[in-house]
C-alpha cells in the first residue's frame, strides 16, 4: 500500500513539474501557415514578459493594436489569422470579427462573444465552426452537411442526435470532446 501511495505521489510531482516547465506564449499569428508552424509575431513568454492586445471591438475598428516592448503596433484585422492568449486560449479573426476557439478537432468549434441583444430581438447564433483554418461559418446542421457533402452517415447521425442547431455545440463528457466531432469520427469508421 505504501509503495502504491509513493508511486502516485511521484507521478503527481512529475506531472506538476512538467506543467511548470511548459512555456506559455502570447502573440499574433499573421497567417494560417504561421499558426500551424507556431510562428508568432510580437510573441512573448507569458511568465517573464507582458504586453497588450487591444481588439477595438467597440467602436468596431478594422485593426488591432499590440503594445509590445512599450510600443504600439497596429495590424489590420483582415491581415491577422488570430492570436494566442497567455491562458492557452486561441482567438481567430475572420470578416473583421473574432471567434474564440473552444475545440480543435476534425471540426474546429468557436464561440462568438457578443453584447446582449436588445430586448425583443432574436438571439444571434453564437456558435461557429470551420474545417481547419477556413473561415468560420454559423454552426448549423445545414452548413455541416454542406461541409461534408458525401458523408451521408454523418448527415444521418446529425439528424438522429440533435433536435436543433442550438444543441450542436454540446460536449460529450465520456469521450472528452464535442458530440459533433465524436459523431464525425464514428461516421468515418
């Protein structure tokens, strides 16, 4: 019993130390290629440096400002693929809007953060998806079926699993991924 506890304690310590050894970075990815190659512009090590990324969402300006080494740098939103935050989250730019990546699987899932809609107006769709680095689209069954036009097994699984579009972003706690990505994987087997 003592040996088992000692092994568990050793495992916990080694996992904790490996987590501390990881470098958390922050910065801008200008292109999808930069993102896939982890080539940051205005990159920093979050443990030792600080800078600010201002989105200028209100008013909706067509650029972001990165304050790096105390100097402001403006980048056009349409020339930036996305940016990495110190907490590990990734935010994607497309069509002068930002999309927060919630899952990166076969289908990338995003959440769009918006201010509250005026009372009485319809709630906007806050869930989006893309295939790889493509432009995010509203997360609807119709758009998913168009994205995978020849995967009829996936189409049938979508129809069977989800009653409406608002359920498409559901998380599958057993498989530790979205139900959508799990269904897509299963449809390919």
